[in-house]
């Protein structure tokens, strides 16, 4: 199986004080840990980040990654250049502190010849919890600085797309910035600011609470929307636009444990204790029957092989997101056996 165009997710902290009701990591926040980089961890990240087969390095957290901005900047400094970084955040810092964070990020990526996109959460779950809202401020910062290496986009898990669209338009107006929304599809919009195009990505809400508005896609609808966007069947891994082959989708947790994104039943190693490179990770993927099935067979076909029981349907409806499905199915003995034998 050919794999190319990998995604590397690095979760740098479990610490978060925002308190979103939907958060799937809330149980880790009180005694959460933040990533530190050992000597071996640095060597492993240098190998993973600088491989020609990686297309993007995304820094986030099982908490708010601004709480470990120091390690984010340390990771940026491991690049040999020509890489695409992404930082996913609520942007909760006061504006002066946020500007200092942007300044340092821009300084590093410019010196290295990289780019970094700051993806700001722009949904009702985050916005109502954040005092210092960064959306209008960030677009104003971008216009004033006329940056070429640092960019901004937005993400939302709102079931009501109208909320995110209207919020961004009105928030930018408060900063004297006129903007328009171009609706591209169920998973993406573009915020137009003069000639600048700032993306808005919509993700499916995991575990929608009872009483949540019915505007969200169910899991099958979400999968269908992803397939339409990339013009191929949905499998696990980095879904690259057809006709390009897919890549691996690897996540590193704050304690250094390494997994295939969405397949957390399979631990691939720890960056503090094991030697890691993309070939080593691919070998482990191909040797594991469950991971190989999820990477090579459309998820809709795999779902059709599960017995249509009330338990299975309740899990699918409750999870509502394919990347959380394996974790939930694994709790019940035997449910994943049919996939492992596929």
C-alpha cells in the first residue's frame, strides 16, 4: 500500500480552563500534563517533521495549546524549512499577549522558510467562554502587518452554520473590517476580506447532547460530505484529494505516546523512549489487521458488516464522528472482530 502526504498531529497540553460543555477531554484537564521535549523526542520530531512525505504538522491539544506556547515554538524551531504548520486555538490570551505570540511565531517561520496557519475556534461553545476574542483582532493584525508566512482561518463545531457566519461578519465589523461569506459546502465556507480568502472549516460535533439542535449532519452524512470534498471513499488516514494517494494520520499525545489518529487501540510507541520515523510507523500500520482494514477499506462498507443491533446503532448515533468510533466500539467485546478479520 502506497502512503504519501502524511499528517502529524502533536497534542502539546491537557491543560484548559475554558470549560466547553462538549469537550471529550474534560476529565484530563484538572490534573492535566503538558508536553516537554526530551533529547530523543527532539530527534524523533526532527525526523518526522522534516520528511518529504509529511504534508502538514498540526499543533493542538487535549486542552488549550496556548497554555504550552513555549513548546509550540520549540517544535517550530525543529524544522529545516519548507513545511506547513497549523496551530489550533481558542485564542484566549489578551490581545497584547496574543500579538506577542503571533510576532514570535511569524519570526520563527519566516526565518525557517515555513508557513503557519492559526485556526481560531469560532463556534458558540468556545466564544461564550472566552473573554478576549481573537477573531477580529487577528484579521486586523494580519492586515496591519501584511504577513506572508502567517495566515488565519476559523473552525466551528456549531450545528447552526448561521451562528458562525454571522458572528464573524459582526465581529470584524467591530474592527472596521468589511467581510462576506462564500458558502462552499456543508464542511467549508470562505470569509472574504477584500482580496483575502480566510477558510472556515466545520467539524461534526462529537456526542451531541440531548436537545442539541438538529442542524448537524449525522455520521453517515458527515462521511458523505467528506467523500464529496476529496472525491474518494472515506477511509482512515490523511485523505488527500483524488487522484493523490492517501497518507498516514499520526497523533502524538502530551505524554509522548504515538497513535494513528482515531485508532487509539493501537499504541505505536513513545517519542521519549522509542526511535520513530514514517517507515517504522507504516510497518506497524500494515502489520495490524484493524488498522490495515480502516486504512484500505471504505468505512461505509466496514459499517455495513457490523450487525445492525440497537447497541451498534446507539454507538454510531451517540459518537456522531468517525474518528471517535473505534474507541467507543472497542469498549464492547467482539464488535471490532469483523473489521480485524476483513
